[in-house]
């Protein structure tokens, strides 16, 4: 018989994991969400039961995935009466203890990807980091992850914290810099898309040779003339000017 | 008869442009380089003449490409006696005037890419930005660029400055952030490559939806608990801690 998976939450993570588990042959059993629109939509897609209250989580699921904001995890698991399933959260910066204090069998299932509903992703390429309360639970979580990804690893809560911090820098901060680059382009009505081949090659080289070895530009070669010229060009935007100055100094320090 | 192209300089830009022009059917005529090793190697590859001195640039080239560091452009063109060819530099942050004061027909040929010798690049995808001293020269430069790229645009020196500044942020600064992310990974002996699918998806989304619309993470949702946790984790590295703090504040300001 198919393993049954319930999601508490109907956001981006639930959307993608439900799709991946469905493709791998699991049964999406129940969707619990305060958001009736997205919750019902997800439930309908997989012919799953729908409810708005964590109190009504069925006890006959194999896994309960808490795909909700970090802050809501503790207060939500407290409300759930079911005890038999394995309870799982997907948060990079929350320890296993956040849920292990409330239920018998618990685990962390951290897929290292930025999820947006509706996008096509190759799930097999996404690394998944697993942690569990006990050996038996760990094996079940591993098998589950292994059925949707080619890259499953064991990682404890402490190491996961660092992985999450690095991910924030590589994803959120990098994206912010692209937003700042777009601001500069907009000053002269130039389209951001012109930078695409450059950024793609930058990322390729960083992962192929290591970013430390790939650093180029005015800051690393201490080209003060160009740096000063750029700072003057940013005079009208003090926030951006400060950011440019600080990152350039940081690069030059190497 | 094939147009003849001479390079002054034998670094990464010369390496790639020579390859692209050769593929497009141009004749690589002469390589001038103080570096005898890389210069002779490049000359040999295309059966071109080699010399170490700019004074010895032949007058029978159609184009002389000054693929040398920005700072060296003026002092180098001063030494060149030849006057008939079109003189070209490839520097994002140098104006056309840098060379237009010295020769009759001059142009800027700015390929927006980060070049490393030996890498395979799809030249047709690389945008090339053209500027020239006069209409006739412009047309010749356009035809040359158009023969190796599907994306040729006219851009004046002022706008090119902003494009170069945006490129520094999108390329050099982004790479620096990946280097910092690697430092965090190294603290726990985790490999950078785990972040690859995440970074690739981040870049895809930024160009598809716009980086401003794609921003996620603790800073944009003002998640002070996570930000504080991350800052504590960076206690042993004050430089990195400051960088994290400043970029997070900048994201939160939106």
C-alpha cells in the first residue's frame, strides 16, 4: 500500500514537495491550511482531504509535513492530536528539537532550493538534508527523500544552521545585488537582461574553479581610479554607494 | 580578401576575440605583446606575426585591438606609428576619447562577458556594445561585431560607464558573495557545490521575474530572530559579520 503524506501548510514548499511525492508514487492524504484558497486547490489536485485546523490532522498518515513559516512550527505542532505519524519540518534554521519535544517520531527534511509555485524544477538534482529522532525514523525519512532526489545527505541541526546561513548569502544576497545592478541599469534606461550571459558565466566559473580563484574586477586589482569613478556615479543613491564601497573594500582586503 | 586584425595584448580578451574572429573568417594578422610566452603562443595558433613592441605594429591591418589593461591604453597608443587601421579598445570604463585623441579612426568594442582563456563560450550570445569616431568606422565595427554576435548594440561612452558599473556588481560582487558563502560552508567542512542548484535557480528567477520581485529570505521578511542567530554564528569573522549586517539592512529597507 502507498505511504500517505499530509501537509500542514499550502505554500511554495508544500506545492513542490506534494508534486515530487505524487510523481514518486506516494499518496497525498490530507492538506491542512488556514488559507482555504491555496489549501483546497492543492487538496483537489491530489484528491486529498482538506481541513483548516491542525487539530483535525488524521492519525493514519505516515508522514506529517509542517510546511509553514519557522515561527509557526511550535505553536502548530502543539495543536495536533495525532501521534502515530512521523512529524517533519523543512526549515533550515530550526533545530530538530523544535518538534522533537512534542512528538515521538520526528525528523527534518531540508530541501536546499528556493521554491516558487508553478515552476518546473528537476527534483532529482535538489540536495535534501535529513535528520531524525531515531534510527527507524531516519531510515524511513531517508527512503522518502531518496525516492525524489539523487542527493540525500545526513546533516545535524548545528551544521544545517551553517548551510542555511550560506544559502541566505548565496541566494538572497546575490539576488539583492542583481536588484542593485538593475537600479544602475535603470539610471540609463538599460535592460537588465543584457547582463544575463555575464552572470551565468560568473556562476559557472565560481562553481568550477572556486569563487576565490575567480575574483576579477576593479576591487581585487586595487584599481582606485575606477572605484572612485563608480562611487561618483552613485552619488545620487547614498545607500547603493555605501554598499558598493563596503563590498569593494571587503574584496580588496583579500 | 579577408580583413586583417591585429591584437596588442595577449590576455584573456585577446585569446577569446582572436578565436571568435578566426571562426568568423577573419585573418589574425599580428600579435603584439610584452609577454613573449602568451604572445608567441597566440600568434602561432593563428599563424600571425609576433612582436613585443607597439612601435612595430604594421600599418596594413584593418583593425588594431588594444586588449590591454585600461591604464595602459593611452601610453600604448601613443607609441604606435601606424595610422591607417581602425583603432579599438574593449574597456567598459574608458571613454572613446581615450584613443580618439591619438588616431583618425577609432572605436570601442565592448563585449559584456568575463573572459578566461581556454573556456568554451557561445560567442553569438555575448552582447557587444559599439561606439565609433565616425559613421564609416561605425559601420565597419558593426559588421565586425555582427559577424560574431547576435546581440550588437550602439552605446555611447557615458551609458557604457553605467553598464560597466552594473556589470561589476552583477559579476564581481556576486562572485565575492559566493566566496563568502564558501567561507561559511568551510566552517563546518561542507562543500560549496551543495549550493549550486539553489544559486542556478536564483539567477534564473531573477532574470525571469526581476530580482526585486524574487527577493526572499530573513531580511526581506524582517525575521530578526534568524538574522540575530546568523550574526552570532559569524562572531569569529567580524568582516563577514559586518557584510551580512549591512546587506541585510539594505534588503530590509525596501
